[in-house]
C-alpha cells in the first residue's frame, strides 16, 4: 500500500486513477493513507527518514528555504466575530445592494 500512496503523490493523479493491476483497489490505498495521516504514522516515518538522512550527511541544512507565499482568505472565511467592524452582512446575499437597503429601510 505504501507504494500506491507514493505513486499517487509522485504522479499527482486522483486516488481513483491508481492502476488496479499494480496496486489493487484505490479505496484500500486511500483508507490506509487516511488512517496513517490521522494516527501520526506518516509523521513518525518522516522523522525517522530525516534522522537517518541527517546522520548519513545527506541533508544540507544550509540550503533549506522557507516559502513566504501569502495565502489570502475571504473576509468571511474565519469563524471569528468582529463586532466593531462591518463585514458586509446582508449585502453578501444574491440581491442587489439597492434592494437590500430598501428592504432594510422598510423594517
């Protein structure tokens, strides 16, 4: 199953496109990957591989870089509340802002 998971990540294919002849059911590979991710198995494997590679001198830590990409989220994507800041409210509906203002004025 590990080979199936590695193949899937290396090629970037969807789980359902795993070759059945080589790896068997994609569902089994997906379930195993999901279980390993949830129970921390992948973290342990990565830590062991990094420790072995570092001990063998195969990792050049001076060449490690951090990606400074900024990922923006929509203002309503958080689950926090900012009562002192208007974030759009009913304007987010599919109605035009003029119609929303008219409906609000009637209330």
